[in-house]
C-alpha cells in the first residue's frame, strides 16, 4: 500500500514527490509514462524560473536536477502509463497499462494539459523555435519586435494584450470575421494602437531555417497571401486537459470538473473526492507555468501529509 501515488512526472509531480518524501512519507511512487520532466523538456530555453539564469541550458537540462533531487530523498519512479484512478472504500486503486493494480492511501494527479496545434505547415517544425503557445514564457524573447498571434477566443486576445506591452506590433490572425472573446477584452484590444486584427484569415505556413522561424504566410478567404517577416508566432487554439485517468468505466469523472475538463480544486489542491488532490496545468485557473505547477505540487504534498496523519 502506497502512502501516496503521484500520477505524472512534470514540475508538479516531481515537486509533490520531493515534499512528500522529505516530509516523512515512506512509500511514495510517481507514475510517469515517459522520462520525468514534463512539457518544459520540449523548450530550448527557460528564462522565468526564479534563481535559474543560465542561457545555455535547455528545458531538458533544467529538469534533470529535479529528478536527481527527488530520487535522492526516496521518491520511487515507475515508468508506466496510468489508465485509471478509482476509490473504493477508504483507498485508491491505480490501474496501470497492462492491468496491474496498485493501492494507495492518497493520490495526487498531475497529468498536465497539452496546447492544441492548429495544423498549418511548419507548425511542428518550428515549435519551440519561434512558434510558441505561451506568451508569458516566450513573449520577452520578442521585446520591441513584431509578433503574430493565431486565435480568436479569450485566451488569444488576453495573450495578445500581454504581448502588446512587450512587442512592437501584434498581428492577431483569426479565421472568422468576429471574435469570440468577451466584449470588455475586445474593447481593451481596440484601444491598443499596436494590435492589428487580421480577420477571415488563417496561417498558411510558418517558414524558417536552422536558426528557427523567419516568418509567416497568412492566407485570406480569397486566397491572397500576406507575408510577415521576422515575427514570433503564438498559437492559442485551446488546450487538451489530460484528465482521462479520472474517468470511470462509464466515462464519468470521479471528482468535480469544470466545462473545459479542468479539475476543480480549492487553494489546498483538494478535489471534491477525499484523499484525491490535483496539481499543475490540469487544475482550474492554472497559470500554466513551471513555477506555479511546482508550487501546486508542494501544496498538494503538504496536504497529503496532514491527511494521512488525520486518518491514522
Ligand atoms: P506537465 O509538464 O504537462 O507534466 C505532466 C506529465 O504527466 C507529463 O510528463 C506526462 O508524460 C505525464 N502523464 C500524462 N498522463 C499520464 C498518464 N496517464 N500516466 C502517466 N503519466 C502521465 N513554463 C514556464 O514557466 N516557463 C517557460 O519558459 C515555459 N516554456 C515552455 C515551452 C514549451 C515548448 C512548453 C510546451 C511549455 C512551456 N512552459 C513554460 C509551460 C510549462 O512547461 C508547464 O506549465 C508545466 O510543465 C506544467 O507542469 P505539470 O507538471 O502540471 O504538467
């Protein structure tokens, strides 16, 4: 019987593992289907994690020490995909790929969320090399330079506003003639002189070379192409929350979720199901940053320690 099962080994899961083991729990296993580290390992650089200021280090280098630190304090890692989490009576049953079952007193789910891709030519090739899904992470790399934003919802326009404070010009490309974002957001957008709205258009291609993205081609409804050179490209077409493990055999969630499939938690990362915690990008209102995912993981682990003490 595990004291705590941690599902997902990104910044949230690893930090939960560090705090749970250093907090005295003896039997803590992190189930991570790949190598630990999470999404940030896809990044060529991280500039906004406090205390880490090394420009020649990739996201992979950055996460390497996290694992070493966790394993040093006794966190166990099983490189397995979790299929589902169920609670029967007092304890949780974690079902792994292949059918193996593991019991745990508590569970912290940290399976993250994945930004959706728009599907234009060059998107995958230049992802992390000029094509980004995070203005907070990468906006500063384009200080006083032009950027292009793809999307028409609240997130796209909020991120365009954020970028407009850093970048020289922000070109927002949207496939429809009207934006879906809330009216107050649209009003703020209209007041910004350096935000330019390009409607009824799509990104046809992102192009570049070994150095990264060099420009984008934008196609309107009539098929006319406009080229924007020397621009970063930010794609905001939604997120897929990795919440499958929280569904039972009938497809019902075992805890309360919001309409976007994010886990509803309180400030202690508690879900609506006793003993189940959720942390990082998969929870409601997540800032989708390494620092906040790590903070969530620490909070969840401290709550797990208290919960186990209360139950003893
Ligand atoms: P994740 O990092 O998504 O980790 C979830 C883990 O769960 C994954 O490793 C996954 O394999 C595992 N998993 C999922 N399902 C299962 C399952 N069923 N069984 C077992 N394991 C499972 N943030 C910043 O703060 N600064 C940046 O500069 C920055 N740059 C970024 C650049 C890129 C290219 C990307 C993609 C993201 C960037 N981010 C950045 C965002 C940051 O990476 C995320 O906010 C953070 O990683 C979220 O951590 P998490 O632990 O919640 O989830």
